[in-house]
C-alpha cells in the first residue's frame, strides 16, 4: 500500500533529503502534508512539485504569501499556520506516516501528537526524546505507534539490533560514532575565536546551521546519547562515544558473546531516511555504494571531554534524570542562536549551558507541563546568561565554582 506522509520540517536538510527519496518511489509514497516555519518560497516550490493536500507555516503573514503564490500556480494545496495546525496534520487520519524533522523544541508537540494518534513516526527530531523521554515512549507504546529512528547513528543501532535481541538482552554496550566536527584536532586555545561560518563547515555531512554547530561542540552527540537511552532502554553507563572522522561506520552494537555489529555507508542522510520510510523493506535511496578499498582506512579515538564540554554536560544531564535533559536542550538552543547571531563566542555555548544547569533546580518529568515549564525557565535563564557573557562577564568557572 502507498504510505501517506506528513513531513514536519520539509524545507530543512532532512526534509529535502526525504523528498528526494520520496520522488524516487512515487508508487510507494504520497505526500499528504508539508510544513515549514518561514521559508515560504521553498515550501511553494515543494508544494507545486508534490501537490500535498495541506501545507503549514509558522505565522499568518507567511501563510498568506504562500497561499497567494500557490493559487497563482494553480496548486490547490490548503495552507494553514501555527502550532495547532502542526499538531492537526500530525494526528490527521489522512496520513499514516509522520517524518518528524523540525529542529528543536518546536517539534515536540506535533511529534507527541503523532505518537498519541498511533502513527508510524520517523524520528529525526531528537529533542522529542531528549525533552520528554518517558512521556514520549509511553505515548508510543500506549497507542501502538511505530517509532523508527532516522538519525544516522540511531538508525544504525536499529539495524544492528534485531528486535528479539532488544527484548531479550545480550547487548553489552552501544557505541555511537562521531565525526568530531571541524575542530576535533584544532588547538583548544583558539576555539574562542571560532566564527559561525567555521563552525558550520562540517567535514562530512550537509546539515542545517543549528545542528552543524551542535556537531562542532559535540552537544549533538550528547543529545544522541540521551536519545539512545530512551530508544533502546540502555543505561548511560553502557553507551560509549567514539570519534570516527571518516563517518563511514555510523554506530555499533557490542554483544555479550564478544560480537560487534556495525552499520556502514557513505555519509548521506538519504540512506537512513530510505530505510525508515520503507521498513522492513529496502529501497533505492540514491546514495552511491560504499567503496571500502577507496577509503582504505578507518580510525577511532575517544573524545576529549575538556575539548568538548557540551558532551560532558549532556552525559551529566542523562545521569541526573528528571528535567535536566530538557533544561540542557533549551539552554543549548538559546546559546547556539546567540552564537550564530555573533552575540557570544563559540566556547560560551558550553558556559551558558553549564550556568543554566547549575542555576535551575532539577525537577520531576512525569508530565508534559513539568517538561515545558523546565524548558521555559531554562530558556529564560540562558537568555540572561548570554546577555552577561555578551557584556564580557567572568567565565562560567568563576560563577559556578
């Protein structure tokens, strides 16, 4: 049967890669809804090509412009806007599959709505699990939703861990690989002078600016460790991170008998997207076959937590539990936005996150209201701390210790 797809975040890098795979298999996939925030021009082009029934944008002005452009081109896509519209298209009976690719906390509500509606969820928005962990997993299980990870690392683990193993044990540890980003060999003393453009030049992957900065700080890998904990019910003590600059091995699973299974492929997000879209089948993704002879060598090293304090902070947040992960994520979003706007320096990202985690009491995360309250308070504190750092405040160490 043809799957009917709602694509949350269609104008981002994951959204574009998803539509590339969908276009290769028109007999398998039909786009029901496309959503964007304010990138109306690109959304219009996508709607004209894929003819979804619904398009959702962030505000009324963008909606009016998109609707007028679509009418001018004879496209009958209905346009709506706002957070509730995102929730509505995610839970709509007109779709069976939801690609959750909105970056940041904004993706939580529609992704959770898809889980509560029992959808097949292709999860590229890691914040849904980082922020609401047990709430989200319970919603998936209670409503018979299907959760398929799209992040290349989690998708790799999923491919290396058959369901019967996940249910009955035998897993020793999960090993997430990380490219190390653009700065893993750079002299640490120079990192305070990094520019946003430098931070966004990922050596292997084509990604949006926010996630590229997260990769450069390795906060992205820290968030992925938290996500692995919830996806595969593995404690943080059994999740390891290895820097693998070639980005060919996307993750590994080590078993009790000494076996280690790895998933390999060229660094292209269309591979995990195609796997999740067609699961349990495999279809052409448009990605070239891996040539190991040409690559010749694969290398690995342990991350230096002094160089990557954001990774260390994420590991501590996972260990703390409660709302710590939600606060971590919120503080990081504010700090990265400030860095990209050149209001704070690169190393100040970790300083802001640490200040917030130290200042905000860690509460329980049993309800969505508790999670959202922690998110809001962490954003408020992070905004205050970025202002202090912009005004040349003392480094975080002198405030915290």
